[in-house]
C-alpha cells in the first residue's frame, strides 16, 4: 500500500471504483487491518516526533499547571528524538535527535527526562519525565535572595501563577544539606550565585570543589571517571586541574516555589535530556478518583482548564 493510499484509507476517502466495487468479507477485513496498521504507524510517528500528552502527577508547577492536568508537549521545537528505551522497560536504545527550531529559553515550561539525584549517575528508574520552568540557560548566573530569583543580577520575570506556601524565607547562612551543589552553604530561599554550565566552558578542579562537579562529569562520560590521587583530582586516572563541559545545561524550577523538587536540589538538566515544551492543557480532572468510578471521574473535569494555553 502506498503512502497516498494509506492516507486516503486513514481518513476514509474512497475512490469512485472502490465505491462501486462489491467487496468480499475477506477483502473488507484486509482493508480494515491495513487501515488500522497505518493509523498505528501514524500515531507512533506523531507521539515520537511531533506532540505527546503527559499527565501531571505532582503539584510543583501549581497554580500554572494543576495535579491531574493532561498537558500536550511540543516535541519538535527543541528537536525531537527517536525512542530512547524499549517501551515499558528501562532498556536503552541507540537514539538520534532531529534539528531543533530553537533552544529552550528562560520562561519556557519544559518537559525533560529526570537526570537523577545530585549523587546519581542516572535516575532510577530511568525515563521519568519532569515538568518545570526554565530559569537559566547556558552561561547564566542564578541567584535567589529571600525567595526572589535573579538571573545575571537582574530580577527574573515573575510567573503569573507563582505560588509560595511558606511566607517567610529561610535566612541566608542556614545550611540545607540537600541543596545542590553538594557542600555549598545555601538553602532553597537564599541560593547562589551559581553559573549554569555552557558547552566548552572551563572550570578549575581542586580537591576542595570536586564534590560539586563529580556527578556532572561522570554523567558526561556515562560512567564513574572522577577519582583522586592524594590531593590531585583525576579523570580516567589522569591528573587534571580543569575541565571543559561537553554539553549545554539548564536550570529548572517549579512555579510552586516552596513545594518543588528542582535544580536547587538535584542540579542541572543537560540539553540531551530535554523532551519538549509544554504548551496547552488538553484536559484536567481529579486524579484521586479511581478509573472504576468513571462517572464521578468525568464529573470532576475542570472545564476552565480544557484547551488552556500555558504561560
């Protein structure tokens, strides 16, 4: 079957000859299977390279995106990728990325593959998608002062639905042990300044700061390569005093600033972990209602969030 015939059958368009011809049950069944197969291929192509739906399981982006929202993700704007894992498994596949229309910008609501905790080589389980606001792009300097975000020493744009659940900031100098990078005397409300790594940018490596950069270097190599030889830092057993980043990185935060597990805790997002931009809410309902209570679930649909553009 040609692509033209497949498209015609997918949309139920029949030629004049087909309308006149009386088909046997076997021919009808074959036509049905062919149309079904083409529809499956078309759906796979669209979901893989164009747009996909993702359900929001946590409240880190409230009130911009609510728990229970089904959000459409524009995958081709940042460059679509082929499947990275065998479906329903964590088995990795060789993959490629198509050319991007543009790179992520500050303010974008970005869907990305969770890179893992601040001391993990990769997330476990792998392939989990997060949705956050892009705060910093490669080369930007991020600083948070009393909950207020500054980028390159300028007040960052305030999201229209930003949310704070804790009215008072944690004072500067109060150490939060979970904070990224490891060992920095910061907390989630008074943070930085921290430069977002840019491809090719170099940093000095010493025995005193290697804990901050060990995980990101290991991730770039895809294995544990950072070590020590006395007071000397080594990469793949070779002494080094500096390191040039191989990728561009982004700093992500949730709009629900006091209830968001984001880059303040687990670090930067590499460019090859980006999935796409969340741009519209397709549907929204109460996720706490089980599917077995279908009528109650349908009754919980939030009409004001159906086809709502995100900003």
